[in-house]
C-alpha cells in the first residue's frame, strides 16, 4: 500500500471538534462482515454455498450455517482491536480457527485456517514519521 501510495480512511476516527465520533460501527458489523467474507470465499472458489445473512433468523442461525462449512488452509488477518474486530473474532473463534502471533503468521505455512489480530499501528505509518495514532478532525 505504501509503495502504491494507497490512502486508507478509518471512518471511526472521523470526529467532531469536540472529539465525538461522527461514524461508529460495532460488534454486529464484525459478525456480519466475517460471515459475508466466508460466504464470498465459498462462492468465489466453489467451496460451499452459505445463504445471505438476511435470510437467517438470528446469530444462532448464522453460527449454525457456518458450522456446515469446511475451510481450506487460509490465513486471515483481523486489523484493529475494536468492536468490529471483536465481532469478527467471535465468528473465527466459533469456527475454532486458531489465533497465531504475527511472527508465526508471517513465517509459517499451515494445513488449516489460522488468523492473526493486528493493531492499527502495526499496519499504518505516519507521513510525518512520528509515533502514535493520528486522528483527523473534520
């Protein structure tokens, strides 16, 4: 991303001058996002066919649908440690996907699906070279 000069915007860091967030996502965004990610993988690679999440009655229905799939040995990265990431982590943990450290993730091959959870400062670099998170005020 740095080499291609790609800009990413974390919508949850867009705040009012008072510091209050203008946009916020939560646990359910992570739960549904993780489910939809697996649904897309299944459709793209012809591995399994998960129903659209809106056709499932509740979170138990989502988890029951996921219980019917078998994942290939993929490596998953959860970026962030907030509510959305924790919702996605809940799905990964439900599927008994092992969590591995960033070092193991980067240096190992796996015969099963694994995931690594990284903090925002592990995948961002400030343009001014300073340390710490930068928050834009709009």
